[in-house]
């Protein structure tokens, strides 16, 4: 997914990852007018959320159907192996992707203090403080994001 979207894998969290048997060769997700082979196809349903804001300041959740029991959408898993079945807009606001943890529009030492105070904490993505990339843990990646934006809005 990261390659497909041209964004950093660190901004993506897995919402759902379940083994499924699709009832047809189209992975339960036919294109309009497509004829699907009537074969049971084992695969996975992967729902991934990107809280990285795109150029329109929108964030997206994607539902992938895969044809193999793979956990990653690596570059060598070409389109025959997975389909994007649904994409819907989600709120971007849970995780401050620029490191502005207190939401005052500036990325400065106060945000650093918040990051340090919560460093190492784990929890539900979007519900913990200091988690800039929304992966459910406050760690060095979040520090890197904060550092990259330090001084903005001052
Ligand atoms: Ca701030
Ligand atoms: Ca994080």
C-alpha cells in the first residue's frame, strides 16, 4: 500500500487482518461487467488506515482483498494478488502528523515536553498522546516527525 500511495509506511495502521475464503476469482470484488471464475480463493481481508494527509488534506481507509495468505503488500504482489475494494475518507485529526501535540499551531518545545512525557506509551492509535504517526506507540519515529517539523508556526 505504501508504494501504491507514495507515502511512508509509518503512517499506516492495520484496522483489520482476517483470513477469508473468497467465493470467486475476483476476490469478492468484481469490476463492473467482469466475469469471475467460480472458484473458492483463499485470501485475506486487510483494512488499512492512512492518517497521513494527502494533498487535499484528506485521510483514507482502504479495504484490500488479497488472493494469498500474505501479511504484507510487498512490491512483488502485483495486482492479480490483491484488489482495492473500498476506500473511504476518515478523520485525520486523531494524530498530529506534524508533531503539534498540543494543537496550538506551533511545533515547539511544549510539544517536545508532551512527547517526552508520553514517550514509550502504547495504546489505541488515535487515543494516545504524542503518537504523530498513529501507529499506537510513542517512539523514535514520532520524535523524528516532530523534529522534522520543529519550528513550524512560530
Ligand atoms: Ca504545539
Ligand atoms: Ca507512533
